[in-house]
C-alpha cells in the first residue's frame, strides 16, 4: 500500500525553521535541502554577479542566490546568480519574492548536481517566459547558454551571447577568475 504525502505550499514552507546549514527550496511541493556552497563555487558566483552587474548597469538587478517563485503555489527556488531587468525588479516588494524565473538564471555546476536536476531547472525557468538560462561548468571551463529552444556551448576563448545584451567577451574577463 502506497503512502500519500501532501504537497507543501509556499505558505507552509515559509513557516519552517531554517536548517542549521544550507537552505531549503520548495520544488513541486517537496522540501529540498540545498547544501551551502563551497568556497570555490562562491568565488565563481561572486565574480559572475560582478561581471553581469558591470555590464547591466542600472538596466537590471543582479545578485547571487536570487530567490524566485517559478510557479505560484508549490515552488520557491534560488538561482546561483540571477539577473532581472530593472522594470520587473522594481515591481517586487521588499517582503515579496520575484514571481516567475529571473530574466537570466545562472547555475554553477557542483559535483552534487545531476543532469536531470539541471535540465529540470532550465525547463521550468524557460517555460516561465525567461530569456536566458546559463550553466557554468567550472571543471570543463564551459558555459552552456539556452535561449528559446537553442543551447550553445562556449569555451574559454568564446564570447557569450545573451538576448539581454549583444555578444560579450565574458570568458576574457571571467577566465582571470580561475574558473577551475
């Protein structure tokens, strides 16, 4: 006999006590414990956020660990780095979460990530009308950029294309950040 468990709503989720380490996310009504990022990953997130901020100026809000609700009732996620265009970001109240995914969601791979997990994050973000989803692979020194139905894989000598801006020489700036 199967045991059914009820889905957790965002309202119920927000009443949880924070974990001792890491943070919780709510995926499809299920509570997920996400471990705290290690030093190397934090360094990559910081550098990506700084790079995107310098390129965006006041056209967008950029932060690491951007909280958002890709769907209204059973979802509350964090993107490793998120960019939301200023017009949309300015509509979010200080005690609210961004509804929908960031305009640009960036995930930095870690050894614990699975292909299915990243594919699901990309699928959910792109299904909620977002412009671009990046997967940064520090081990392979590669960024995979998905826009619409197209994914391009760029290496260390490439510039990165993003619909938010024209092509940018991200790796030229980012390679100095010791991505590995």
